[in-house]
C-alpha cells in the first residue's frame, strides 16, 4: 500500500536541499501561509494554546488532536507536521498509542520531544527517552502510513547545564533509534548548529528559528540543515503587536500602536478568492 500524496510530498522535501516550514495557529493563518507558496506547514503548540486562553504545554491531548485534525483539513493539499509535544505520555507504550492517534488525524509528520513538563526532572532519563522514540518508530511502522517521525532533544529549552553536548548525545541516539528527522531547538550559532548536524549522522535536521539570530535561509542551509521551522514565532509576533497596542491605549491613551496597521487589504481579497477556490474544489 502506498503512502498518501501528502506523506510522499513531505518525505521528498527531506531528501535534498532546505525548506522553510512555518507554523500557523488557526485556519486563517494556515490558508494565508499556503497562499504564500510554502510547501509544508507545522502546528505550533504555543500558538494554539494562546488561542484557547492557555499556556504552552497546558493543552490536553484530545484538544490538541482536534486542532491538528483541523489544521490538516485546512490545507488538504499540503503536508502538515504535528507538534505533538512529549506524546502526551511518559511510558513508551503510552507514546506508541498516542502516536497512532495523531497519525489518524491525517498528518504527514509528527515530532516527539523528551521534555517531561516537570520542573524537578525536566528531561526524561536518557535510556527512557531513547525507548520512547523506539516506541514511536514502531507505532509509525505498524500503521504503514510512512509518516515522518521527528525526535526532539529539549536540552537547551529545559536549561540543561551542558545543553549542546547532551543534545548531541541524544540526537545521535534518537537517529539510531529510528527517527527520520532530528531536532534540537535552541542552538543559535553556526558552530552549535553544525554540532547537531554532525550528531545526526547524515539524517535530516530541523532547525528552529524563533528570533533574528543574524542567519539567513541560505546560510542555515549551508550548514547542512534540511528543514527550518519557526515554532510559535509568528503567533508571538502577532501577540507582541497586540500587547503593545493595548498597553499604549491603557497607559497613555494613545493609539500609536496602530501606526503600522495597513488596511484590511490584502486580507479581504485574499480570503474572498481563497474561499471561492475552496468551494469550487469541494463541489467539483
């Protein structure tokens, strides 16, 4: 049995070159990004959480699964990679079961991270973390879906005292455990990024760019990175403008926060044409 067109397209994107995979947080942002000719999109746990009045990492599994399914439906002709946090389980068996639930949403890929969400033990112990990736690998294989499995080493984001070396150690182990793509969010310098690429042993690496690190897409690609994601950065950019505008109104009685606003164009004409195209396709 062959893979879905979306899975095939996603797997092909990882074979050579470097592509940017931005992260929408709702239907409108997904459709807009599709309209800008990006070839794949990814969900953002933080961006979605904010829309629900929740903190990042505070979205229940079933709510997240429903959101992932909505994003897949929003762009049915594009591959969607799911930010599936830590698999919503501690045990390998739990990760495997939840991985299958995530695959059932129609995704082309998903990521599993090794952060526990607990301040007293922010990372899963090394051996358990590896077993969790092995379990996710088995789950993907048992579905026959071909979904691209990304393993994340969260050492930088959890404040590990030797984040780069520990991330490299875990990335190498996750590659051996069967991850298709490796991902260590946090490195900002060329030297750090190169270390992670080397640790992946030739497998594709995702680089998170969540701020202006002074690196361009060509420069990042030259380091051997195959995929660039931006996490919640777009959602935070929108929130930053919103927060500053409301602060100015509250504190200064000023509407200067709207100075950079443009008219509703290009949004209105874009969404009018986009909805018409979707309706025509649905009834063809």
